């Protein structure tokens, strides 16, 4: 019987006739599902410094597809475990090396394989040194810091995109790179009074998050953000003081720029002046409380115009009155690059900084 529909049950009868009458037997059978033509389509691959992910569409009877790889063309000596009908992942590879891969699918009509190759990434940590310059422009062109964070009477505008030159201060064991902005912001930021004191650390950390380019940055923070509570529940306590962790960051920056850590000759504004003088003072994400016999000073730490870690009063309190003071300082964030970030070109100098792919 021909011309039937596949994957369908048919019923049949077979009869014979003799002089003594007719004899019939019956049965049923299901036609097979016709095998498709084997095909691997939309084959592509991406890589990190030690892994490859291969994606594809496998058209076949066998799921998952068969994924293999090797370190020379045509020699696929390793079978990838965990392959599916759409992807397979290879881990534990060497960085900066070309690998060759093959993906196969099987049907009743045969086997189809497709091949390709890709090179693992040379991570940025293998290419840069502490002190190198890297060009990276933040995505945000402007950001308004809410008054609820700073304690000021209105929102304050900063321009993240103007901080587009960075300097490597640390190469970490996980392959990430810590960089500090070479410039400080042209617009000042004010933290004021109780609210400013409570939110100083967390507020600066939030501001620093505006300095990502959306592609290469793993995390951000403001210089000095190390081990102090981000936000205090109350200003009138000692639970938020006592941070010495900010010294870790100042020492890192100091190791690159020398003493004083803000290097007034190279780290001023792009124009170099505010009005008629240089103005390099910027915030540290750290609070301080100074206790004396009758007064308590609630302070924020900063790097002053001479490159020295100093402090400014945000709240002054004594037994008879309470007053608030505000301080206008500038912004200087630290960002951490992803370990998979690659360098496009440049030599790492201030005149020819590295650019990122």
C-alpha cells in the first residue's frame, strides 16, 4: 500500500476464498514518522578567556546534538558533555588560543555536521599594568542627585560623561581591573546636615554607579567605599563611625600618582581651574565622628586641595543648639572592569590611552 500519511494508524483485512467459503484476518499498523533531512543551522560561537559557548539549531532525530572540539582543524578529540539541541558550552580552556569545534545531528536519512573555530580572549589583566591609562566614556551624559540623598534643598546635576580618562590602580586575582578617574567632576556635590551624614557613603556609591559605559564595567564605587555602612539609621549615634578602610583606596591611588594622592599638577579639572584657582578637593566615601567633652561633630571625609585626607563638618551639635553646615566638593569614582574586557588599541600612556573593544 503506498501514498499513505506518515504517523497514522491504518486497519487492514486479508481474505482468502475456497470452495468451502471465505476466511478473513484483520490487523492494524501505524506508519512511521518520516525522518527529516539532517541539518545544523545558525551555527555561531562566543568566547571568554577560558570558555566557548556554541549555539545552533539542530534538525534531527537525535537530541541532543553531538558537540566536539579540539586544538587543530579536523581533529575533534573531545566530546562536550551537556550538549542540547541548541547549544553546548566548553570550559577550562587556555586563554588566547584558537579552538576548532564540530556539531553533528543524526536522522534516519543520515548525519550532518558543521564546523567552525574561535579564539579565546586574552583578558585585559594580561595586557595592562598598574599606572596605565585607559579611555572609557560613561554612558550617562548627566545625572541628577536627589535631595533625599544629599540633604540639600534641591537635586544636583553632575556630568558623568566628562570623566573619560581612567588610570589602573589594581589588577585583581580574578582578572578584574580597578581604575580611578584621572579627572574629577566639574560640578560640585553638596552633602548637608543629618541626611547628608546618614547617606554620605551610600549616596556617593550610588553616584559612582552613573560612570559605567554599560558594556565593560562590572561594578562601581566612590573612592573610599570599603567597609563602612552605606546608610545610617540615625545621625545621633556612634554606630557609623570608626572607618579606617578608606586608607586602602587612598594608598592604591597614592601608589600610582605619588604623594599627595590627587597630584594637583595632573588631576585638576580639564580646564585646570575654577574661577582663578585650582580646585581639586573631592569626597571620600567615609564618615567620621569627633567626640569631645561637650560637643559632637558629624563629619564627612575628603581629599583636600593639597591631596591630604581631611574632614568637613556636616552637623555640629552641643547642649544648647544644633546647626547644620554644607560642603561642596567634587566627585572621583573607582570602577572595576570585567575580566573579559579586551583592548582595541592604544599604548596605555596619557597621550595614547588604551581603548576597549
